[in-house]
C-alpha cells in the first residue's frame, strides 16, 4: 500500500491515478478528502480503489492511521511549506514505525541552488529528516511549475491578457504530471534503481525540469496559439508583482520567488535530463501542459 499526501493537489491527483492504474493500493491523504461515494464512483474497471483519509504532513497524529500498513510514503508540502510546525523527524519516525520502507519527498530546486533562502527553510528541514530516516529515500527537486500559469487564468478569460514580471527571463518549467510520474516510479516496489539522480548515503536526488527554457512572454504566446485568439502580454514591474503576490504569499516567499524569476542562477536556467532518464521519454513541454488544461483559460 502507498500513502499519498497532498492527494488533491497538482501533483497528487495525477500520482493517485498513475498508481491505481498500475494496480497499487493507495491511501489518498488530504486536508479535505473526497467523499467515499465520490472515490468509489471514480474508480474505473480494472483500476485499484482508493481509500481517502484526512490528514496533513504537519500533524503526525493525523497521519498515523493513513500510514498503517503502508510500504511507501509520498510527501508534498502544501500550506506547511511556509509555516513552522512539528519537527519532520516525527513524521518520518511514525512512517518507519508503521512499516514504511520507501519515502519520496517533493522538495525544490531552490533547496540546492539557494541553500540559505529563508523561503525554503521548511523544505530543507524535511530533506534533512528524510535523509536521516534510514528509509529508502528519493528527493525530487523540481524547478518552476508549468501550472503556475494558472495564476493568469482569470485575466486571460476576462481580458485575454497576461500580467507578469520579467517578460523575457526564460526558465525550464516542469509539467507537474512529470513530477508525478517520477514519484510513481520511485514509490513502487523496486523503485527507480540506479536510474540517474545524485545518490549517496542520503538516497537519490532528482532535479526535474521541462525540456527547454520558456519565458512568460513565450508562455503567453503558447496559450494564445492554443486558444486561437490573441492574448496580450503586459509586463509588471517587480514592485507591482510583489504587491500582487503579497496578497496570498508570505513576504519571504514573495521575495524568494521574485529573485528566482527575475535573476535565475545558471543552475536554475539549466535543463535537467533526470525526467528523461527515469521515465525513458522526454520531459513534457509547456505546450503539452497547456493543451491538457486549455479549458481553464477559455
């Protein structure tokens, strides 16, 4: 059995589907789990059923029942990313006590490229706890998500306009579906084995990016082409972007995000081959993500 946290999120939804389609028994954990009737209705013939449970990684007590009988655990931080809470070693200890053998953590590329960044301190705590757990561990460090473009959905639908800073700064954004696919490979019995990644005593680490850098202006053009309608791009100043992001993000997270978006380090602009190495196919591009999510922009 595989316990998946953040099961209703960008990565978790796809991961649950991939695992159940492969015949794995899954406990899907969320702060707001699906109703059992919804879960059973969603299961197709030949696809393993999903058991939904309430819990979150910042509260070990809430995770004890979902971990019972699990052989693998997927950890992704949601609201816990920018909050202080329990020592993550408590969660890893509970997982080990429950019989978990494999753990996969979604961290961030920034944990490596900017190791002192306050915005990612919580992720670094989780990385350290995973490494020290003694479990077979895999740490995934994705760059920016293609799905961050959903932040533009309202203005694209209403005004066919994208408002964003750093119009021509390109980063190799990663499709969340690729993160889920790599996680699925690591979680299943046998894991990824020796396929790429940085190894060592602390387990495997994979840097996950898209196949090519793409700027905000280029992303807007891709969405425009997919819609078959003109989408105007309006560049925001850093100050304007900061004001908009501060409405829903803590100050440290806003500053850290703008630093990466506006002045990426060479390692943050580099395309990684880890997705292709693990999955045996190229990483998905931004256009593919847009094609699957076009209704959000109509």
